[in-house]
């Protein structure tokens, strides 16, 4: 189950997991990119279905989990990836900007994990009675902004720091059920959200919850950020997906409650 997997990093996560044999529940706001990802997964020889809609909808978590169980009968991996940024200095930041970031980055993952909790508990108890030890994986996507903060992102940084708190709490709560709960904190990754734009008024925008959200980063700022990265460049969506993949494989069965920074050496 991968939220926000119609495009960008989420799409690459879905394809990476599918290439290793996972069946995928694809999610996106829009049907077209979601269905394109479903088709791409199927071309890899894996199974896929879609669950369209905003992760911030009150019933989305239950609907997402139901889709996975109805279609595949099991939940093995949950990747809470969906999100976006809505930046601004705190003196100009509205309550709507603040709450929108908490809704998509914190409340949505909370609702999805809450919806999956009965399945995780019941499955673990049944397997324990049979003498089996089956591990399941949750990867919550955070950001280096949530680890060290970032100017102009009081809302986003707070939400992504909250993701880390949720991760650590759930790793302790679900350890008994053999659910590994970890987080990947991405640094600068090249997507449409971080594409270089010459001027702010040239930036494209997307509609999220009825709001126009600007895409892209000023070319000057982007260049300075890349200069601060020891590897000298932004990461690719494929590299970001690889970091998530590391926390989904059996080799990470004894890793839980951790934050893996995927930032090219930048803390």
C-alpha cells in the first residue's frame, strides 16, 4: 500500500516494490496517473489495483485498507508517502496552511495505521498460535526538514517531525505484533515539487483541497541547496525509492523505530 504513488517518488516506490514481487495498491488524487502506475506495475508482472482520492478524507484510511484486503487478502507493507509543501514565513502563514500540512503528513498516516491495526493484531495473534513469526513493514516518509527544521516551513517541518514521533511510538506499540515501523527522511529529491523555476510567477501550480499550490524552487535557491550536499546534487526518485525498499525487506526485520536519512550526506 503506497500513498501518493501516481507520480514522483511514490510511483518509483510502487515500481521498486513491484519489481521484487509485491502486489500494489496505488493511490493518487487523480485517476489518470494512478491507472498509469497500475499499468506500469502490471507490465512488471505484478498485481495492482488503485484507491483514488485524497488521503486527508476522513474515511480514506478505512477505504484504503479495505481495498487492499478485498483485492489481495493481506497487508504486508504500508508506505505513507503522500504529501506536498505549502511554504511561507510564519508571520504570513494562515491557519489553513498550518493545518493542511498536519492533515496530509500526520493525520492521514495516523488514520491509515489505525485502520490497519485490527488486521495487524489479529494476524500476529493467529501466527503466534501456529508458532510462526511473520514480519510486516510500515515506512513513514519524513524529511530532513522534520529532523533539523527549515526556514519558511514551520508547518511542514512540524508535520514531518510529527511523523517521526508517530513512527517511534508505533514501533513500540506494534513490536509485539512483529510490525517494523520506520521512517525515511528525504533531503532534496528531484521531482516536480522541487523543479527549478526562474521566477516565482513562472511556477506551475496544482490544485489540492481547492487551493492552488505552487510547484518548484527558485533556481538560485536550488543551486545553493545542491552546493551544500556532499554528493553535489539532488537525489533521484529511484534513489529515494531505494531507501524505502531497504526498510521493507526481510534483512530489516530487526530494525524498528529508526529514521533513515536519504540526503546525499547532508544531515
